[in-house]
């Protein structure tokens, strides 16, 4: 079973670090220690992403096998499983998963945040429903060998784990430590080595709100307010856009 480490207080190397996982007092530490910590965090996140991608690939393969059996597809539990897998297919990121691709992907703190959100919030419920429905299949022995139970269990994360411990703090630090703008981060743009790196993933208004609420909970009130204000702005923009569809 994969175990969540103390993740990503710092994602990009710097000459400062938080005093404690959730502290807001900055202290000077050795650059070598920072680089070692960052490398360790990214490696753990890369391992988690690879596990997620292997699971998604296995579920898609299982769905393909099941769909070839017209009779079994009439089973209500099988139909539920297929529906769940179809919703999870959008999480497939690579045509072919590799450790190098996973490490490169999670080096971006936005990707790390979304990965942790998926695996600790979204995936947990879907995987639980998959296992419940699989147990209810009338002729499950025929498909038992193809059902990725091992991959599901390998991605299991304790329910008490809060993804604020890693991904949320990584994004908060981009503002508190690196002086980046919340609007840029939410739009999927990260500034690294004085260059703007564009990602293909953005944060939803709910994501931005969650980060702001966590910042306030952690005592980072000024930063939290900035995130919450931007969440309100994004919600207004989204609401206006929906209204315009009917004009």
C-alpha cells in the first residue's frame, strides 16, 4: 500500500523553508537539505502518479474485456462498474506511463495539487464503489482474473489524510514564498527561473476556495483572503458565462 509522506512544503528549490510543515515563520537552511527534501517529495508524488496511471490503464482494459461479453453487460453491477470507469478515463494522462513522465508531471505544483485531490478525494469514493459493485456481479469468477484489485489496493490512502498537507501548501507557498499572483496560479501558469511555464490544467473556483480556506485554517489570513477573493471572482465569471449562454 502506498503511504502518503510529509509532502511538498517546497516544490521548487529556494534558500528558505517553512518552520515546520505548516509554519509561516521562514528560517534559513542549507541548499543541499532543500534539494534533498524536494527530490524526496517529488519522487513520492511521482510514485503515486504512476500507481494512479497503472490503475486507470488496468480499469480501461477490464472495461474493454467486459464489453465484449453481451450477456454479462446486462448485469446491473457491471453497468455501474462501466459507468464508473468511463468517468475515470479522463484521468489518463499518458499513452504510455513511465517513471520519467510521472516525475516531470508532478514537478509542477498545480499538477501535484490536482493529483492529491484526485487520489484523496475523488478516487477514494470511486474505487470503493468499484469494489462493492464487483462483489455483486453474479458471474464474477469469469472476470476476477481481469479485475485490477491489486492496483486498487495499491492506491489506497488512509481516509484521515488531508491533501492540504501536501498539494495545498505547495500552492500557498507559491504566493507566500515566491510572491506569485493567485490569478496566474489558478490559470495554470507557474513562474520558474524567471520564465512563465504554461500548464494544460487550471484550478476551478472550488479548488481556489479550498486553498483559501486551508490557508485561513493554518493561520495564513492575508494569503487566505487573497485566494478567497479570487475564488469569488472566478465564481462570478463562471455564473456570468452561464447566463450569457441563454442570451
